[in-house]
């Protein structure tokens, strides 16, 4: 399996090359040259697999056995899931009125990103030990990615991780999960800016070819293909848990509702669909609704500044993984995608070509949820089921209740739950509910913290470059 850039001008790489990259050299994102398709018999066989077994099967399709032999791949994935609290790693909560909530948050940081990042951390270690090299990881976070990335690599002497989070735009618990990790290889920066500004900074650092080469820069944001690959398993597991039958032809369709910010998870869902999984995808956003407008109207443009919402991890106006979806829909037309994405990033304004918009609206449905919608979904779910939702998961459940109230669809549906409500006590209180905070999260408040502040007037890029250089120098003394 080879990986090529969505912009068509970079040389192809193998999985190891894609894993250790950020953006492709031409500014695009790496994608597999071919998406494998699965037949009916394979789907029936896979329907009996556990979530970890699905991750192993899917990973083996995208990672050649010459790079990681299958037995070693299985061992890496088993090791990745050892710290998960649920014996099945993920869990489907079957609630009243056909509400199925797939809990993807049973990892160390209580967020779905633990699933893909724990595996990616194992893949990194596998190659780093073989190659005897050191890497520098840059991560921008809107809340959950930073802590999951830190947990996947903390304490390792062959990698340093630099995490940038937006000041006062994460929940206090999300911030503490990053700033309380006191390890030599963990460097946390609190920026007086928003997530999109942090992403621009990271893009600038990766564009510095000398810096990237000298320090082996890489990303653990969802620009990294490895994260998308692991997340494909969410959709197969959701489908097999929620489909009413596996012994009919054609197989029935299951609707999967995805809280959407940067678009990595919905991209994984679309790849699962292209592989032959009979799912209908719904991208649900908060008031930062660029994905919703693109799907509904072909308007892939900024709408002013980022709006702070209760679902803070989704407060994003540049869903960079949309590039991958558009590339697939354009029949892998790198030249077209290069033109469109350069226009978008230059002008922050893009109207999708009519044919591309038509294809997009055929494969994805969408919905947006206001803070009031989020609060109402949290309250209703509690009143009906005594079940607490985090505000991001509530975005998806809002869509379910909307369909239910309007009698719009009776097909099987699964809402992906991206984080535990325990991480968002302020949102739970806003819904006039009582937070349930486990002891390990309560303990964060008493722990030592460490981070560096990036003020508005600071030269963020210079500060980061100087710190990277200083740490590398210290490492070699």
C-alpha cells in the first residue's frame, strides 16, 4: 500500500513515510493510493469481531506485512488498548426511543482520540526503535487531542512533544490533563488565540523545511493518516452493533451521526462507506458550521471569527480533513484539489464546483446545533435514560431527537459519543444536571502544573523554534 498527496505533486510514500509526516511536501494530506473494498462474506465474517479485532483487520489492509509483520501488528494494537477502562474498549449504550450511543471515550483521557492515538503511539515506537532515531511532535489542540497525544508518548526518550492549546477555550479539566503531565519530553504552550490560529502556526513551522528536516518534525493531529485509519474501525463496530440483520442481501443501512470539528472522524466514516459498509453519514456541527454550509449549499467559507460554544473541541472554522473527502469525491484529482484548497486558505472563501457539491451532498447529510440545542439534548437524555452526555456527544443526540420528533426516519441509527461528560462539568451544570466526576479527574486540581504562555504580542513561531532548538541542544550535551 502506497500513500499519495491529495494535491498530486509529492512522491508516494509507504505507511512509515505517511506516519512520520505532517503535510505532504506539496501542502496536501497523505491518502492511500487505493481504498480496498470488502465483499458481503467479509462483512459477515467481520460482524463477529470485537473492536480491537476490527482495528487489527483494518490496519493490516493499510500497513504492509513487510513493514510490520501481522503478529507484531496485533501485539502493538493489544498493547495500545491495555490502559482502557472498559473490557471491550468501546461500549454501545442502548437507550430509549432507538437512541444508540457508541461510547468511544473509555481511554486514559476520557476522549475518543485515545483510541487512534494510543495505536499511533505504538506504531511510532515500533519504527523509532528499529531506526534508532528521535522525532519532534507538534500538536495543536481544541481540547482532547493534546492530552491524548501526550498520554500516547509521555516519558519516551526518543520523542519530544510540543502541544499548543488555546487559553480559556478548553474546559478546565481538558487543560489540566495537559498541564499536569510533568515529563522531560512534554512541552505545553498556552496561546492567547483560537484553534485556527494555532493551526496556522503549526502549518508555518512545518513549512520551514530546514526546521522540519533537522528535528524530524511530525504531527499527531488528524492530518496524520494513522489516526484516520484507526478511526475507520468505529464505523464497522457501530454498524455491526446496530444493524438489525446480517443475513440479508443487500445488507440494511445504518445511519451514523458524527460530531464534527476538524473532520477527521467523518473522513474515516466516508472511507468505511467507500470500502463497502452500508452506512449513511450525518455530520453534525455546532455554531461553527462551515461543514454544514458546505454540504447543504456548497459554501466552504469562513463566517467571521470562531464562535465559542459548549462543544468547544468543535470550535473550528478550518476543517482541514475536508480536503481528503473532496479528493475522494473528485476521483483523486490532485490538480483540482490543489487549486481549490489554495483558494480556500488564501481567501478563506470557496464555493465548491457544482458537480463536487452534488457528490458531497449525496454521501453526507448534515445538521447544526446551537448551545441551547446541546443543553436540551443533554437534559432530555438524562430525563429519559438517567444518562449523562458530554456537550459534543449531545450535538449528535440532538440530531436523533430532531428526527424522532419529526418522524423523519425509522432506520437504525448510532450516535458517536466523543467524550465523557466527566470532562465538562460546567456544561453539565448549564443543563441543570449534576456532574459525575471520577476520582482521577478530581485529583487533577491538586497536581502541579507546567506550561509556557504565548501572549498576543509574542512571536509564536520564533518562541517555538527557539524552544525546539534549545531542547535538542540539551539532549545532545
